[in-house]
């Protein structure tokens, strides 16, 4: 509750600060002579703030994968919390794993739609899309990104299990079933989602025109707007909101205890998303106010830094809360923990950057339009 209170307090302060900025800009435009402006701060970035991020293909793939994982996590936790209607997930062996695989396959349409719509909005004319767009490669990248990470790690763990001749080896039949689910369910749904996203969700809603040439970054920015502070600081509050719950999750998974309170987990998950959005918005405001228009990747990494703290906690838990010994247990513990943390990084990064994008669109849409910003006819991308 303390984390929620602090997050809400910071967000209210930010809203008040932005409203003061609006009043300041409006007052300056009324008092300034025509053609003269003495603006500073985030409003100066109107011509660059909606510029496409570097490595757009990778960003779109991560963005789509993140929304898939967000819906996946919500769906699985909701399914587990409604156990009284379909039977508790711990009553039948493997029910949680089956629900996880089924939900992942079905939510592939979310990944395709989110990635396709995000990528498409930066190519607002058929001419520009024909010249520069690589949406097919982006679609394939989105489909393969997270599965390839999982396959790489699980393959290494499978070889370790085969070397130690344990029962954790995945059989050829299981691998064939997983491949079939991916090929005949996940892949087609992702392609379908991409097509829907491109044609129905990829509209350019940016309120400002993007300049032809990018604005130079400031030579010096305040320490609280530097990446080495923004990224680690942004993940602290979200990690604080799930810190206690992580102990019970790790205990149930690695110490073979039953986990019962899925309803509480759902609440914690919703709190995590809200806190992540709020802290990322605050971080992006500081960065924009320092006149740094390269905020997209910064917001993604800052929001995703929660996963770094979770991994650090996992290291602590392994050495001080478990009795695991030997390379086999070490490999499986940190292998699955790495998969979890990579997924959490993509999920939190996507949620935070999406919230930051909504915030940036809002403040520039309602910012006073004066001599330094184009009028209503210019609030769109150039047609060529």
C-alpha cells in the first residue's frame, strides 16, 4: 500500500507540474512578440518526439511480444483464481502448464496485432511504406523472438539433464507436440493478428509533424535525466510492489509448496502494471524536460529494469533460502529464472513504454500551439 501511495503522490505532482507548464507556455505566447520565442523544456521537442525509435523492427517485435505476455499473464492468473468453477489447478498434474501453453498459443494474435499496428503507424503513406517498410520481416521477428529465447535456454537445460540422466529430459514426443502447437496455432494466429493490426490498428495518431532532420541532443542534462539514473531508478518502485509476492512464488516453485492465493496474485499483477506505468511516465517527463527526444528505448529499458531486481532477488534466494547444490540444480534454477526475467523485462518494458506513449501524445495534443509549433494542419506526418 505504501508503494501505491508513493506512486500516486508522485503522479499527482507530475500532473500538477504539467498543468503549470501549460499555463507557462500559454502565458509566454500571449506576452511574446510575433516570431520570437524563449521556450525551453519538453515543448521544444514537438518536431522530434514522435520520430521512430532506432531499430524499429526490434522495438516493434518486443512491443508485440510484451502485450502478448501481458495478456498471457492476466489470463493464466485469472484462470487459476477461478479454480472453484473449473477445479483447482493443483488437483490435476500439469493443468497449470497446459493452461499456460494453450493461452500462449491463443494470445499470439495479440503479439501480431500489437507489433503490426505499432510498426505501421510510422509509415503513413503507401509511397513511404513501399520504399522503407519491412513489415514482413518484423512479423517473422515477432513470431520467433521469444520462442527462440525459450528454445535456446531449454535446449541447453535438456542437454544438461541428458548428461546427468535425470527424469527432466523432454522426450521427442513432447517436443513434437510443442512444435505442432507453434506451427499450426501460434504461427497462423500471429500472421492473422499482424494483418489486422496493419489494416485496422496502424493509424497514425501522432499530434505533431516530424521534422525532416533530427534535433541535436543537449550537451549536458541534469543527472536525474541521464540514462544511468533513470533506468535503474524506474524499476525500484515496481519491484517494491511485488517483492513480498516474489518470495511466495519462488517458494512454491522451487520448494514444491502449493500456491493457493491466485486472487492476491491477480491484484499484485494489476498493481505492478499501474506502478510501472506511473514511474515510467515520470521518468519520461524528466527526460523530455531535459530536451532529449530519444525516449522510446529509454522508457522501455527503464520500465523493464524491474526484471533486473527480480533476478538479483533470485540470486539471493538461491544462496540463502534453498539447499540446492551441484551444477544440475544450479543450471535449472538459473535457466528457468532467466526465462522468467526476460519475459518480465519485455512485459514491463512494453506496459511502461505504452503508458509513456499515451502520456506524450496527450501533453503534445493539448499543449498551446504557438509560433514554435505547427498549427492544426501540420499536426501529421509529411506526405512524402
